[in-house]
């Protein structure tokens, strides 16, 4: 094919399947619309416009995921899109649906403006009035009195969601890296925007940014080494080179003689992804960032980031490296055991509710890793179900944390929660339900999820791992039940915190959390079957 004017070959236009990529395109398009609204709309209209845009965009993207699923793109019609760089299959669609639902709940928490007392008649949300102002300075106070609002958090969140949708669907390492950066950079900014405890929030953002940059660098170095080994960034092609079925070339004959590039590259990729899921020993950022970030952002990160990162981890191990199972499984055994044990033991010593939930999330990363290690279809479906259950419980728990308040804002010290069951029995009962689900008590979604991953791990020959998991769950149950005892069987403090009455936004988020937690615990079969149908990667 030649250009009209001479012998220069023309560049073929890439083939892009816009319909099948529509969930991501809708979210990115809505984010761009949010940026334009932020630039051109008068300040008084921005809040309502951004909330409507964000919720509308996420709902439309979720409908697009449902339409693709009903048309069979998760099962019979699954395939590769965008010149082979994006996979459309069961796990990708399932996880995209979970991420979008988690993002809807997060946006509802962002939109809450009834918890703090008004300043000069201006309602306040969880975010600072002006991110660029010095914490506690005169400029910040003036911005608060003037009624400024950080409405840029909505388009930032949508960009993060777009990256998260692409991350578990990426079929090559470069696309995966781009997705990693697209969702990480907005999160670094969002962590710095808390209205209260501004310095702690900025410290959290700097720690997350520095450590996240290191993790991204590890991921990129690992990708380069694997390209040096296999001559391709595509996950299926890497798998073909490892298993020896790729067409022989002189370059491959040279690189495949030495497995050092392959093993070091895989180790570096794993570091980048294990950082994102908060697995030990790459977990050090988690408690500080969860504590310092605005609580709605913490809930969003704890739920959606874990879903996206585990999706990418599964695709990497199940599509690109099934032939290296005997190399990576022993290492992941060690990581999973460390993660479960360290998360459970360190959570026992915590005195801050947000830090306690952070260590709890580390322990849960270990439980989910047991399903990844199973390396069978049952393990994949169990992990998908666990991520669905975990995301709703987590967002519900952080939504409850936003409601317990004193004069300084959220009262997150555990001593403040003493006697909460007498002061606000309904809220304490809801929080107790979420804690029992975290602990894996029967009739909650947490029990069904843990049972599924442990059963899959045992079927995959990882019975010792299951024993460690059950013992870690027992330790974890101790500190969850300790909080429940503190709420219901301790005397309330005379000047203790009050429970704020939320608007419909937070009430809806908590209600959805309760419904899903009980629904997946009492009637899980439909969703277990759905996860089982979705548990097949396209190659």
C-alpha cells in the first residue's frame, strides 16, 4: 500500500472497537466534561453539575458493561480489542462492573455536605476549600468563608476509575503500565485534599506518591526485562515464548538460553502489583495513607484499587506466566502467609479506626492471594466473588466512620467509639455487621468469600496456606469483636463524639453496603455462578 504522492508506505490506521471499549470511553469522556465544567461554569453551579455528571457517567458505563455481558462478550464472544492491547473477557467485565459500583458509592460519600457545621451559611464537605493554600493559613480560611469547594475531586476520581477499568483488561505490559499511571496520579492528588488534619493528609499524599513512584519504576523495569527475554510486551506471546511454542528466531535462541531476564522481570512486575494490593512487605504506605487521606477517598482506594490491582495480578499470572507456576507459586506462598499474619497481628495493636481498617485490608489482601495461588478456574472465580463482597463492606465501613464526629471532625480514636451502641444503636449495629463480615462470620458476604477462596486453595494443593488463613482469621476476629464489645458494652464518655445525621447520599451508600453484605451472605449462589461463568481469560 503506497501513498498517493510517491513510494513512501502509508501507516495503516489502527482498528479501534469503540462499542466494546465503551465503558472506559464513557468514563474518560465524562471526566473531560467535568474538567470543562470546572473551567467554565460559575462556582455556585459546579458542585451540583459535577455530582450529576459523575453519577450519570458511572451509571452509563455500568449499563454499557451489562449490555456487553448480555451480548456474550464475557463468555462466547470474548476477544482482543484495540490491536490486541485490551482483552474483553469474563474477568475484565466482572471486575469493571465491581469497580464502577464501588465508584458510585464513593461519589455518594464525596457529595455529603451535611456532616460538618456550616461556616457563614456555607455547607462543607470532606475536602479542603483550596488545595493550594497553606494548611491552617489565612488564605484557606478565606476560601472556606467564601464557600469555595474542591469540585475537581469528581473529574479526578473519574480519571482514576477510567485507569482502573483498563488495568485488569490490559493484554500487554505497556497498556498495563499506562493504566497504572492513569489511576495512580489522581489518587496521589486526592489523598492530599482532606479538609481536617491538612498536614497529615499532605504527608499521606507525599508518602503514597514517593513509594508509588518506586513501585511504578519496578513495574517498568520488569516490563523492559521481559521484553528483552521474549521480544514482546503481549501477555499471550510471552506465555508462548516461556512454553517454547513461539516461532524460533535467532534473537529468541539467544535470550531464552538464560532465564535470569525472565525471573528478574517477573519479580519486578510482581513488586509493582503487590505494592498496589498492599501485600507484605510492600504494605508500609497503607496505614499512613488510609489514615491521612479524606475518608471517602480512603474508602474508594481501599475498594476499587484492590479490585483493579488483583485483576491485573490474575491476568499476569494466569495468561502470561502459567508455564512458570513452579517458580512464582512458592514466592507467592511466602507473600500470602506474611500478609495474612502481619495484617492480623498488627491490627490488634491499633488505636485508630482508620488504621485498624488499613491493617484489616492488608490481611484481606493475604486471603485473596490464597485464591490467586490456587491457579485453577475455581480460584479465579473465588477471587472475583471475594473482590465484589469486599468492596461493598469496605466502603460501607468507611462511610460509617465519616458519621462519628466531635468538634475537630471525625473521631477516629477507638476510645471515642466506647458506648456508641447506646448513643446510636442503629449505626453501631451496622458497623458491627461490617466488622463481622470482615471477620468472616457465617451469613455475611465475608464468610462466603473466605470459604470460596480457601476451598479453591485446598483444591489447588495449598492446604497449609488454608490452615494459616483460618488461624489468621481467628486472630483478626479478636480485634473486630473487641471493637463491637467496646461499642455495646462500655459506658459512653460524658463529652464523647456525636453521631451526625447524614444526607441521602451517605445513607444510600451505607444502605447499599448493608444490603450487599447480607445478600451475598444469605443468597450468594447467583453471584457465585456469575463469577464462575466469568472465570475464563481470553488469550
